[in-house]
């Protein structure tokens, strides 16, 4: 059975005490699951990262940052540098979340600078991509994803694929009012993503897991996880309760083992 990836971005939710409680419970709930079978990661808010790294057993959960500046230091008020994140002992950095792109106006070129900086500091680098509802309506979803990938990974060598993860999150499917993508649509877009990654990196692209994120919930997890091009799930609010996230992961693993293996 291939390793399945499960993770969640806590966004601007959960303060220090809530994050500590959540992570400790998540580890306790899932420590019986072999980490040869799953890769579990959580991306808390900045103010909780030190507590998270201190309290969380890192043999069971990778911890990441939600964003990062591309410069090591300098006059960038309000930014966090890769050196600061490395000093905290984090495992990964998320780049290009749709809220960074569409709320804060970050461009593909900026995401590319962040990707290269994160990789140069040895982080697992999770690049988020996704099309808007308007782009989907115009029939340019695949073109949008290919553009985000080709610019986002411009100048990145195939040897760095071992530290690259990709999350496909259609903008229209995430958040409180998001509409979940069908499993067939998600699979079709994942195929496009994997084709583009192969064009960029060649055979090394096979090392890159591609996760689906977008209103993942107990009702669609089983149909998503069995799709051949989906390597894992990037779960939103359905993961913010440790007990429910544990159940969701186990349900996904069970159906994957029954239908795929």
C-alpha cells in the first residue's frame, strides 16, 4: 500500500492552549497507526508554533508554517524568515494558499521565490494551487493549474522533488461556503497536475505527492481517497477536532485498503 498523506491547515483558529490540546490528542489517537502507512502533518498559526514544537511528538506529526518570506532577513516588517522557522525546528512550509493569493494578492512569481527559499533551507515545501470558479466556468482549469505549477517551480531542479508536495485546492470548493469537487473532477485535475509535474521534472516527478483539499468531509473522503492520482487529503474544518480527524483518516485508510490494495 502506498503511503497516504493527511494534513490540515489551522488557519487563524486555535490559540496556544487549544493547539497544544489538539496536537496532544491527535498524537494519542493516531500513534497506533504505522507512519510507514501515513504521513500526518499540521500547520498551526504562527503564535502557536513554539508551543506546538515543544509539546508535539514529532515522530508522529510533522509541523509546518502557513507562510514565509523569501528573504533570510531584512526590512520586511510583519514577515517571518525561513531562518526563523528553521530555528524553531519546523518540518515544512506551506506556500501559495488561496487566501494568500486571493486575499493578500500574492502572485505566482512571489510563490516561486518562496518555494526556492523554502527548499534551499531544507523544508518540505507544500505548494498550493487551484482555479477560481470563474476560471472553471471559462474552461481553463487545467491551464490555470499548469501555469501555477510552471511558474511556481521555475528554476527548481529535479533533485529537489524529494522535498516537494503539492496540494490541489479549487478556490470555489474551500471555506465555509465551498462546494466539494466531485471525485471524478478531482481525479481529472490531479491527472493534469501530475502530467505538468512530469513535464517540469521528468521521472523525478513521481516522488511528489499530490493531495486534494476542498471541503473534504466524512461524506466524500471514501470516494476521493480511492482515486488513483490522489495521494492524500488536505482537510479543512473536518480535521479541527482531533477525534473526528482520527475517524476520517481511519475510514479513508480502510476503504483504500479494501478497494485499491
